C-alpha cells in the first residue's frame, strides 16, 4: 500500500499539471483525454526523476530531503506539465504539416 500512494499522487497531480498547461497553450488543440493521459504519464516520470535526484535513488533519503507527499505532488505537476507541453507542440507541428 505504501508504494501505491506516491504513484496515485503522481498520477493525479500529473493530470492536473497537464490540464493546466493545456489550458495555457490553447494553440495545440488537444482533447481532454489526451491532456489527462500525457499529464498522468509525465507525472509519474517527473515524480520518479525528482525522487532519484533528491535521494540518489534511496527513497528514505528523498523523504528526508523533501516531504514524500509534497515531493510527489511537485514532481507530478512539473512532469505532467512538461510532457503535455511537449505532446502539444508535437501535435501542433503535425497539424501544420
């Protein structure tokens, strides 16, 4: 159960970050489902990257560096937003071609 809580937090906050970026950059016409999926995937990736950077791969050290829930949320929002922006840019470029 302890392993699922960070994953759920990263998925949800990633989707939130994806929707926020999708709303900010409306020129890349993405559906809500696409924003949610890319945000959730980016959220998990961002959370994993942040945890490895802060803790050197050691979850206990990462928890000490930044509170677990806060770190998962920050990594999720950032990762979800970044991946959604990348996917939106690629989709926008494909539509122009």
